[in-house]
């Protein structure tokens, strides 16, 4: 339920159904990541373009550093929350629409940021679009948030519950102790694709880690914002969430995960 090789249009447009829950339950991005991305990109006076800004989880962290941003978000309901969240940042302009439909005009950007959204952009066009939007030497920062369960017993119990209901790809299907020091251990990691494209250089994969604690209700809200859960038939989704809740209640009514933030940095030649 992270990066898909093929863009599933129906699945890419489910977030707006739960825009407020998304905003409440999805994780934000660490200050260190913002510092490192801006140090790498050194956009100077050039603006940042953000692809798939959602409700502004990454936008706000970057806008707080005073960068000017153009934020693209195709879902009106997500864009409405994004406009509300960024109202205090006059340097942030929100454009409703997908990356594929946007024209940068004469502008060239110092940084293209895509947080948990690059996999939704047309794979046949995304590198062309990114390269065309960036100034020479401008940077790409592609970000994802894989998570894994820290306790093996809890992991096994959740896996059993999912197996019974035929659910695959839940965030708790991963084991925290199997995460390597660098990203690339999940399908869809775009480093090889970016390298093959040939128009980007200085590729740097970076992984940040933190421990996160969810109480059961917050974890269920988080799950309900994931596209893989949104596309389940409602009755099955309720059953799956109820089963997950029953399992977590047997283990302290909470879940501790390792949250990785994986970033691929690259520079336009
Ligand atoms: C998982 S959300 C990530 C939102 C936000 N960046 C974050 O980190 O919380 C993915 C977002 O990408 C948007 N999206 C889907 N297809 C897109 C496309 N073709 N171009 C730009 N954004 C797209 C969705 O509407 C959704 O808001």
C-alpha cells in the first residue's frame, strides 16, 4: 500500500473522501528532513513546486522556512484543507490539478518536492515533467513514510488477523527490525528508475527513523486514510478495522511503530 508501479486512477483520488481525517491522522515530516533537503537543493530565490501537496503535511514544514511554494493538488477537498492550513503563509500558492495538467510557464523551480505522491503521477511522463519544471541544478526530493511494527508478537497477531480477512499490504505488515539503514527495501522505490532516466545526477537516498505510538483509535483513523483501505467495500473495511482494533486491545490498546521517512534526492543536469 505504498508506491505502486502502475498508477491506479481510482485509487489516487480517494483521499478527499477523508480529507479532515487525513489531516488529523497522517504523520508530518521531521525538521531535520526539511533542513537537509533545503541544504541539498539550495534553491536560493527560486520557488519550490510541490506535487500532490494533500492537506499540507510537508507544505507547512517547508513554508515555515520562508520558501515560496506552488502546491499542486488535484483533489478539491484536499486542496480546501490545504488552503485553510496555509492561509498564514502568503508565499504558498495552491493550484488545483494534477502534475500532468500543470504548466510551469516560463518559471523554473529550485526544488520539486513530492511527499507520498510521486507514485500517483503518470510513470511514463513524471521524469519529463520534473526535468522540465526544474532549473539546471534544481533538486528533486521524493519522500515516503514506510512504517513497521516493533513488537514481534503484536506483528504476528495483526498478520494473523489480516490473513483471515485476505488483507495484504497494511503498514503493520512490515517488521520494524527488518528496515535497513538506507531506503530501497520496498517495491516502487524510484532510485533505479531515476538513474535510468539519465537526466538527474548526484542521487542520494536517505532514511530517517522515529518511534511513533498510536492509540487504537488514532491508528484506525490513520488506516482509514490509506488508499488500500479506502478502496475496500465499506462492510469489509469496517470488519477489517474492527478486527485490527480487537487485536490491538489485547496488546495494550496501542501500537508502537518505527516510522521511516525515506527520501530520494537528485539534481537536474
Ligand atoms: C498520500 S497523499 C500525500 C499528501 C501530502 N503530500 C502528504 O505528504 O501528506 C497523495 C496526494 O497526491 C495527490 N495526487 C494524486 N494524483 C496526483 C497527480 N497526478 N498529480 C499530483 N498529485 C496527485 C492526491 O490527491 C493526494 O492528495
